[in-house]
C-alpha cells in the first residue's frame, strides 16, 4: 500500500505572521482553500518550523545574528488545524529565545499531537527520530541541521541535532540513519543545510545527500535556502519557503514556491507531485497562471541540471522517483 507525505519548507510564524496569529489562529486566515485541499490529500504533513513557539525566553545574543523569530503559543493551534503531523526544529531559529522557549515549543506542539524531531532537552532527545505508522507503513523521520554550531544540544544542554556536514556526514548521523532503517519501512531525513538565498545546492550538500541515501535514507528533503532547488531522486535539495513575512528577492523570487506531495510505499518513494504556491504577507495560496509558469520553468531547469525530467500535469509538476 502506498501513502502520501506532504512536505513544505521554511515556516516562519513569528514577527508579522505572529501578530496575525494573535488575532486568530484559524488556518483559513493564512492558507487559501485550494492549498488546504491539496494538503488534505496527504496522509502525513511535515514541515520545517523556522521559529520557536512560546511567550517566554530572552533573545539569543550572538554577533552577526540579525533575526529572532518567536511565534505565540496559538501558532501550535494553527499548525494542528492545518493538519501538520510532524515538524523538524533542527534549524538556526530553534533557540532564538533560548532553551526555555525551545522546550515550550515542544510542549505546545505535543499538547496538540504534533510530533517534533531535531531539537530537544538534551542531545539524546534532539537526535531522536519519530516513527509514524500510516496505513501499515512505518515512516521514520529524522531532523538535523548544519548550522549554527552554538545551537548544538549536549548531554546536559537543550539544543538542536547539529552535524557539521562540510567535512562529510558524521559517524553518529550515519549510524542513526542505519538504525532507523532497521526499524522503519521508509526513512525520511530532513536536513537544514547550506546558506540562504542560493539557487542550487553546494557541493558538500550533494555529497552529504549521497552518504545519507547510502546509509539508508529513502528520501532526503532539505531546506534553508528560502528558494526551492532541483530534485535528484531521492533527494529534494531544498523545499523553499511555505509562509513568512520576508522581503522578496526580485531575481530568486522566494515568494514563489512549491508544496511537495510524495507517494511512497515500503520500498521507498514512487512519485513526486509539486504544487506551485505564492507567498504573500502572512498568507499562502495556490499560484496563478503567470506565477505557475515562472515556477514551472525554474523548477524544470533546476531538475534538468541533475538530468531529471519534469512533466506538467494540470497544475502539478511531476517527477517519477523510480
């Protein structure tokens, strides 16, 4: 039996988006009906939560850190109402308001049944995967980030599952993927890797992706660039952005993105359907015709760079994953 996993990229619910959530966390306020219908097609919805969820904590003071993202507790209600089943917290904003807010984030999400990977009260919890049963298929999810090192969890300190991938995939992460493969039918690794605002993955990211798949990852779905990248099955190098209040780069167009729907079974991923989306201030909708053409052309070129063909079927961009 096959199941469908929906994947979305960087989801920032603080700042201006947080102000809107404070008035009402109703998903209809933030996501168009058509987009919510596409999300509802999935058996599991996973995204990168690029903020903490708390009303406590102090800003993490670090030289050169310009942004601090904290969403109100009601943001957890928004995610649950949207149908999010799991988030990764392994990123460079999980500790924006310190360990207290990070632990609040986990508690607010757990209260509503939203699972978390990639950060926790200590190193063991931060590195712990989730195994999610879906219609008889056990999907293992593991989150990790390659920045910043100072956010790394320790045996006695809250933080993120940190791995310096520039020098190769560390042994602990290889073993974690192998172990998860022994316990789950499908292994999804979701790394937060590389710099912002790039249009293609760095060489070290491609190398790390190969190691992760060799170790047993059925699907690798990355994020961090704020811009979607091409696909080299079974690797989605960057999922782009999903909702935020960010400034838009006129060339990279981080306001135009994709929702990814991946069909998979116990042998791995089968088919990718990418749905074009448009990000506005604190609201995301399906892309219109002109926006969809821009996304189609850019995604097609990006995938062609890896020798991968993209088919256009209705409003979807489709890739055979095997």
